[in-house]
């Protein structure tokens, strides 16, 4: 995947994260936005994951220790197909 494509994905995710966080009144928006580029690089370029096979033994595992960045991670996981994006409407 080309750099510009990853940049576009990150841009979309920032918008979605801002929108969801605003609706849910999440106060730590800076923490979410500061990790989006890293999450995009990991989930679109580095991690060996398959949302259709989440129990795959040889998959990579990712732990986000930056708890205030969770809304950004949820957006990434939804976009990658781990769960339906409509679930984010009930976030909070």
C-alpha cells in the first residue's frame, strides 16, 4: 500500500475519531489523535492479522497501553472489519 493511501486512511480515521469522541464527550482527544498514524502503519502494513480469522494461532497481537487512545483503536478495528462500524454509534 502506498504512503498516500495510508495517509488518506489516517485522515478518515481522525475525522471519525473526532466525531465519535465528540458525541461521547471523550475528554482525551489528543491522546486518540496522536496515535492514529502509528495504528494505521501497524494495522495496514505491519501486523499479521485477519479479521475473518481472529483465533488464528500465528496472528500478531497488539496491546495498546495508552488507554486514552482506545477510541482511535476502536475506529481502526471497525475499519479493518473486526466488528461492524455501527457499533461505534453507541460508544461511551
